[in-house]
């Protein structure tokens, strides 16, 4: 038998729980999952820009070497 927060893709407890601690835990988990998704998306954008920049630098260096006298 698992605990309420064992599945990382779903928040623990319910927003309709009568216990205020469970409601706060649910709100915190929902906010954490939302922030985690946003941060992961940003990380992929940063990686894409980094790789794009590396390729531009590589093409400029190849061009410079091929056209050097």
C-alpha cells in the first residue's frame, strides 16, 4: 500500500479534504509540480540555445580555417 505522495506525477491528498493540513499539502504539491514543469521547459530552451550557439561558433571557425591564407 502506497502513501498519498508516492506517485510523483500527482499531488498528494485532495483539494476537497476536510483536513486543512491535507488541503495545504495539496496546494503545495500542485504549485511544486507546476514550477517543476516550468523549470524543466526552461532548461530545454537553455540547452537548445546553447547548442545552437555552439554550432554557429563551429561554422564560423570552419569558415575561418577554410578561407585562411
